[in-house]
C-alpha cells in the first residue's frame, strides 16, 4: 500500500495503462543518447572523482571513495610479518567465494592443482546469487556469436578490449553447456530448447534464465560442486595483502580471520582475484543493490602489487532500484520485468523512454524526469495484461514474493524507482588468459575491467564470471605446474608506502576496507 | 520506539525497521548474520516468536519488520555436508540420504522455512522419485539450513532440494550449437565501421524532444 501522496500519480498511471500497452516509445539515435548521458548520467559529472597520485594509473580519475582506499595505509606492518613459515601452501589461491571464484576453483581442481579458496564470508555469499534476470549466450537459432559481440561492444561505448569481448561471446555458449552438465536447471520449453528473452540493448533474444532466480540457481550449484569436490575453503577470512616472489610475480596472500583478527600466510604458485565489485562504497552517496561485502578489496590489493586498472571510473547505475518503501531502498528490480513488457512511466502516466534502451541511457532518462519534478514508476501490471494473467507469478516469482512482504502487489500496483549503484564496469586489466599485468596474478568477474567498456549489458555479468572464472582457474593451474622454488617478499608494500610518502599523502584510514 | 529481545537481551529500537536493522541499531555485531540485505544469501536467517504467536518460527532478518515484544535468536548456519554424488543418477540420492525414509511428516521443517517452501512435501517428492516436482517447489531455496535444524530424524530437506534441482538440470543437457556468424570479420573491423553497423542494428533515430 502506498501513502496518500502518491494517489494522484497511481490513478493517472492506471488510467493510461490501456493506451501504454500498445505504445512503444521509439529508440533513440546515437547522438541523442550521447547528449542525454552527458547531461544526466552520474558518471559524466565531475564532482565525486579524484585523480590517483601514485601507482600504475597515476593521474587517472577514479571515484573519490575508491581513491581514498587506494591511497590509504596498509593494515599490516610489513616489517613485522614472518614470511618464512606459511600457514597454507597451495598451487592455486583463490581470493573470493562468489561465482567467478567458485568457477575458477572447480576448473583449477579439475586440472589437477591443489586449490585453496579464501572468502570474507561463506562461500556463495556474493552478488552472484542476487543476479536475477539471466545469462547471455548466443544459443538462439536466429542469433550468432557475432551479434553478441557487436551488442556488447557497442553498448559499452566502443572502448572495451575487443579480444575480451570476442572471448566472452565465443565462450558463453560453452559456459551454458558446462553449467548444464553441473546440473544448473535453466528454463526450457517442451522441446527441451532454452527459453530466451531480450534485455535492454540486445538485438536478439539471448537471455537464458531460471525464472528471476538465475544467479541463485548458478551459485548454489557451483557451491555444491565446490564442496562435493572437497576443495579446501577458508571462510570468514579476508585477504589483506598480496605477497610476491623475488621476480615480482604473485605468490600468495596474507589473510585475516574476520572473527578473531588472526593473520595467516598463504603461499601459492598462482593467485586468482575474484573479489567482486565496489558497490558498498556507495559512490556519491548513492544507494546500492550490492552485497555488503563489495568494498573493492581486490582493486586495492592488486594495485599495491603493481597491477593496472582499466576504466576504473566507470560504474553502472541500474535504472530500476527501489525507492519506496524506504527499507528496500536501492534493492534491485530485475531488468527481466522490462524484458517481459513492463514500462517506465512518469507521475503523469506518460512513457518517456523505450524501456529496453541500454542501462546507462535508461538511468539518465529517469534522472532527467526527477530533475523536471516528476517521479518515475515501473508499471509492472502491464506484464500480465500483455502476456496473460499469471505471467508475473511464473516468471518473476522472487520479485513478487519480495514485494508481497513489503505490502505491494506487483500484479496490481506499479513500483516507484530510482537508479541504484549496481556494477563496477571497469577494474583490473586482464588479458585473454585472465592474467593481470602482474605475472601469476589472475583475475575474474566484476573485479576486472576491459570486457564491458563503460556500460554492461544485462546477462553479461553471469556470462563473464563463468567464462573468465573458468579461464582464470585453468590458466592458474597450468602456471602453477611451471613454477618452483620461489621466495616470498613484501617489498612491494614498502615500495608503495614510500611512493605515498614521496607524494606527501597522509591517510587516516587503512585498506582494504573489508566491511 | 518498540521493545525487542535480541539474543536474550532487550533493546529499544525505532518502529518501521527490519529485524536486521534492529540488530545494527542495537549495536550488536552481526558479522555472520548479515550479507546481501536482499533476501537471497540466507546469512541472516533467525528464529523468532511474537507476543501474539508464541510458536517459534524462522525468517530472514533483512526481510522481516521488527515488532514490539518480538524475541529473536540467530541461527548459527548449517553448512551442507560435503557429499560427492553423481547428479545424473537418482539412486545416489537414496544411498546418500538414507534418513529420508524415516520422515514422520511432523512438518516442523515447513514451519521453519523462511522462504515459505513446503519442505515436508519436498521430502515426500524426493523420496517417491518425483524430483521434477521437488526441484520446482524448492526453486527459491536459499540453502540457509533452517529446515534441517529441528528435524527429529536428521533429514536435510535443503540437500534433497539441491540434489533434485541438479538431477533435473543434468537431464536437460544443453549442447552448444551456436552459430559463429561474422565474429572473425567483425573483430577485425575499425571502430568507425562497427559504430555504423551498431547503430543500424539497434535502429534508433535522433529526435529533438521537449522535456
């Protein structure tokens, strides 16, 4: 139930619903989109960003909250750490227990390496399980890998690394087959063919899903596999510093038990960073749809070890974050709602944007409406009117249930929305082997940059974590076989601290932030 | 303000906040008992009773509003067992989860599920070989383990659901028959050519609109 002040808007929206059903707002041209973004998208504003004063990306701009953490003090005092007796010795260390980390662990294990997963929470507690709408892979009969490539590269503003985009598009169908073999239960029709839907900015139906619980289905299956394989996992422990070897190649990490603060040393022949994004840093005070653990730890660790960042200033605002009720502010309303036909309307009931433009464009258009004094609503009841009663219950059960608890029936009432900080588009630069610019340091998932350019398409994050998670795992396992006899050092930490003092940077906080 | 008992101690918290936020407001460290804040990760499952209803129920703290007189205890969180099974063979379910046959139908598991899944039915379906239905009704399971907590026979409904979903998923065997299309050609084009192709395939038009 909405409070009194929304009554007029709700009545107007209801009265115009029939008309809106059959009205498709025309898609914008490239020039018009550019102007809209420049004027209203948060990323194009100058305030809220700082220029990095040290490290591989010196003089480049990143969100201020992230810059502060990158230029903060280390948690450890490197001279007090004894590097002579590691607590764990493993072939492959995986930092992060979300989808990318789990996929990497399974592949590294299957390639014969000994694997250790270190995660800040329990394995599986991650943004992956909140992914709702689907996973992109060009498996449709009228679709092709080329079209997936063009959609992704174009939506990202033509600034992604093409070889990474190409790999994503090429290997996404393999990723589906692999997940299927593990028992991920994608929705299929009576003939056993996957049911495909569109997302904003896709030219073909390319989204495989399990209702609106796709990430949950993938994550719990990967977790079950990880545990079944007996892969060693250290939970509630966060990596707080990487260790390198004498040739500046990654060689493990120092981890901290989140409960008792005890530090342990992990010696590893190859290391995979899969720590996810940075949404919980709430750039510019924005609400976020992210898990509370997304504090950009991997970026900080790897940057101190010398890794390069790509497009680290670019973040995605998901157009439909919850604005009312307050308790759920920032929570996500899946893009699948729009893929099924729900339309964005303003408080006069008028459609002002094609709901299936890319996320950056839709978000900017919503912010423009608010700037003009009009609220924005996602008119979900349209779905059942368009596709028949029961469509919402069948395809968006998770969302229906969540809002029922909040006292809103999404089959009858629209939802008040505002863009929410959702995804870090950039991150650690990787090559097609998922290796960062630091040797033996691999990375996969949201922590990486270069795949999505400056705007990610719906369903490409799940494709990304599986494709690049598997790649990172396989290559880390391979690398670990080639590496022997190395000595651990924390000299890079000392060097980084010296750089900070040379730049006269004094910080009163320590990083990574962890929580 | 309302009064709520958290982990055995009474606190005053503002009205209109979730149980999860009540923990935070009271200053209780809930490092284990918190996560996605969206009702998906299962980290914040708690047991509770209210003044109106003295039976103990389970809920997700981040998805439940705090009530006056509520009494809340957190669930430590049960991890699934490390079972290696072939998710493509139903008989492995019966050999791994022998206790499934001893279900007495008391329904405590169903009462405890914070997602409202009828776990008693789930156990029945899994036992009788109807894994398709077991998978279907457990689709929204977040694997918090509350259902296994109080089972007098040691049955773990969440593990049965996990098995059933993987069994059903494995049967589908989605094969990669994708079409390569023009990928090699596209990957070698200049950005200008790609921009032209992209705007043509997206099919938008530049219009100057009044806002």
